[in-house]
C-alpha cells in the first residue's frame, strides 16, 4: 500500500514539474522567437520537448495499466522512464552550459531559463528514481530472458503418454 502512494507521489511530482517546465521553457522560446532576431536555442527546445514527453509519458504510465492493460508492459514503462531521465539530463546540462557562456543574463527571461535548469534537474532525479523502480520490476518480474536456461515445451513428456487401454 505505501509503495503505491510513493509511486503516485512521484508521478504527481513528475507531472507538476513537467507542466512548470513546459511553461518556463515556452516563455523563453517565445521570447527568443518574438523579441530577438534569432530563433530559440536548441537547448531550450530540448527541454521544451522533454517536458511535453514527460506529460505524455505520465499519462500513459498511469492511465494505460488502469484502463487499457493490454497496451501496458513493464518493458515499455522501463523504456519510457529511462528515456525521460536521459532527455532531462541532456536538457538541463546543455542549458546550464549554454547559460554559463552568456555575456550577460538579466530579467525575467534569464530567471525563467535558470529556473528551467533547476526544474530539469529535479525531473532528472525523479525519472531516475522511477527508472530504478521500473528496472527492478522488470528484473524481478521475469521479463528478461534467462541465460543458460533452455525453454521447455508446454507439455511434459509424461503428459504425452497414451492412456492404457481398458
């Protein structure tokens, strides 16, 4: 029971931080696209994509097992959580490096970009924790192929004998 509450809390935090990150990065991207002569940097675009990917992933991970269990699989959950962790890691590190090379940074756009770095790092930590739990479920659930174990036929040899004639 308590593990379900922990998973639900992690998913809720992932969704809330994903929405916050979406707003922050969309604001910075909009500023670049409207108020400057250059398009938004790819670092911002990566975090913008990662936040959208987070929202879709959380919806799938929480709703698919409840309403459409046929399309839910532990390996899919592991892949989604791992890819989310990687996207957020790459995004917040790339944006941090980009921000460190700016000559000046001031105003609400700069603050939003800096907050995007912080929320991207938090999302990375949440998705990494989620990926660890999903990986543990995959390994313990027996979804990985066993090494050195030959598959057995569904019927044992004793089940294949004819019944004695009466």
